[in-house]
């Protein structure tokens, strides 16, 4: 494809299309036929991971594909069918892990909510500047982006309605469409007659900058909703498909956006005028911006990537044979200030401690591995007062640092710890150890206090599972 990815086309199905079965018929062929054809491609590729993102595909297809891949990931937002996967992602706001109970294997990792929204890096990069610029800024610019294709030509209808009575604050409108949109010419004609300046832009690549410059938006209630939330952009939502209804309702319920009903052209001008006039209220606009920014922070892609890497990791209990490696990893840390004990232990002292630790039921010593070998060592120290509570410490092998493995390793260890009855995990991080601060905060740990030069963090593994948080 144009982005540099290999594309493998399947043969068009012969004969008449399948009977209409809703989204279950969208493959155009039977599930078995599609699985067989894709199986040939997968067998030739031998992938580590297969990612499935299709409303018509379910567990039967995924079981067949597992013969040719190490791991299976599913992207879904309907929670209406069985899946056979290692990892499932549903970015829908308000979706919970419990919605997939009985639909995925018991050991599958389920990530839910807009915290895991798959956004391009540009949104996280521009987020802080967008929020800072928006604070206290008087509105002037409106962004209209209801979808690149816009088959129902909602963009032209909105412009026509807007031209009748634009809000007092409006000075400029930016319209985003794909160059192949069927209504592009009609939109350009409407733009030419507008009482305010309108820029019609096609095939935009830097959407984050346009959102940062806008004061309000009219947009589709699909995945672009999370882009606007990350930028803190107040929005009127247009529902374009049934699977967007839950997103729109959840965003409106949280105060992060408002729904614009575009089903009746005769009533659209009045609805649009009232909705946009409300955005002239600084307090309302600022509140919606804050609520939107709280929904998604633009870091969801990194969290999902960490979870993907984690399913390729294995965790085992340490043995006596691991003693030397654990000591080497511990002493390879360049700054001993980052440990509570700033002494580099000798081999003799370490071996005495390690032998005792292996027999200590209050301590869980783990080695994290992948197909490339040992990744590092993670230790849980159970509380003397509560065996379900434990502190965690992390040490990566020096040759595996810089490979974005810390977060996946901790994720894999947290799952192991949860299976051992650990429900509450604590961490202490030296205030100057910024990499570890980012690690634990990125994993969803909450800062609970400070002890000397160490910041204290905690996470409930039960709450993490309920909320779909996995880093």
C-alpha cells in the first residue's frame, strides 16, 4: 500500500452476494471460506501476531488462524460475539471488561475504554500546547470534520444551515474532507457563499494542529472522537452509524461533547444555531474542554503496544540458577540512589540473601523472558500484615534496556501476581528516577505520598481489571 505495507488481495467471491445478515455478512463469503483463503497467506508469512478488526469475524475464524501465528489480537466495539484471542481491545468509552465475560478465553487480556484509544503520536505531542492555548482564549474558529468520505453529504448540509445564522463569535471555518468524497464539489460551492471565511481542506495529515487551532468542532462520533478529546476540543457530535451511538451517548453523559441531530434539514439551522451559540459561553466551553481532555490523553497507542509485547513474555519463578544474573542486573544500575539500600552487595552476601528469598513464602521472585531470552527480574514482597498486598521492584537485564520492555514486563508480572492472590501493589520510586516515574504512572499506578526522596505509588489489581487498565 501507499504506507509501505504489503497487501495480499483475496479473490472476489463468485456468484450472487450472501443473504443480508447485518454485519455478520460483510465478509461476502462464508467464515469458513475466508478462513481457508487467509490461512494460505498466514502460512506463508508465519506471523508472530495476527490482528483482527472486522465485525463479521469471530472465534471460528480466529481458531483456524491460530495454527499459523503465535498470538491473536482482536479489535472490537460491539461485544456481541465469541472471540478466541490473547488480547482484545475495545476503545469505546464506558465499555468494561465485564462486557466480554464469556466471549473471550478466561486468560485473555481485555483492554477497554478510551484510555486505550489508538491515536497517532501527533496528538500526544500537541496535547499540552492545545490545552494551554485553549485556556482563556476567546472563540473564533470552527472545525467541521464529520468523515473523510461523508456519503450522506452532511458537511454541505451543515454549512447550508450555518450560513443562515452563524454565531456571533464565529470568524473562520475549516472543513476537512477526503479528496474522493462524493460531496466535495457541493461543499466547495456552499463554502463560496458563506458569510464567514471557509477553508476546505482535503487529505489532511496533521489533524492535531488543526484541532489545536480550533475553538469548537462538529465531528463524527467515531474514532476521531478520541482525537478531539485528547486535544480538549469542545465538540458537537454527529452520529453516522449505529455503532457510534454508544460513543456519542457516553461522551454527552460525561459532558465531553454534545450531540447534534442532523436527521431533519428543516430543523437543522435552529438546532445548530442554538448549539453553537452556547459555545460562546466561556465557562461552558472550558468545562467541556476539561471533560474531553479527561477522556483520552493520546497515549493509548503506547499502552496497547505494551500490552501486545506483554503477551509475548513469559513469567516464571526464579531458581538458584538465576542468582548470579539477578545480582549482575541489580549492580548494573548506574545510580545506586535509586535503591533504598544504596550498597552494591557482594556475591557472598547476595547468595545468602537469595537462598533465603527462594524459601520465603512472603517473597515472589520472578524471571521475565521472551523468545530472545531473559528480560529481567521482578520481585513482590508481601506485606506482613496483609498477604494480598505487596511492594514491587523491577530490574531489567542491561542488554534488554532501551527496548520498551519495562512496562510489558511489569504487566506480565502483575498478571502472575494476581494469580497468586496479590490484589494491591505498591511501588517506591526515587524522585530523580524519571524513567521509573513514567513507567509506573503510565501503568496506572496512583501516587499516594512521599517518604524522604522516594515517591510512593499504588494500584489495585481488581480495579485495573474492572476498568480495563493494563498500562
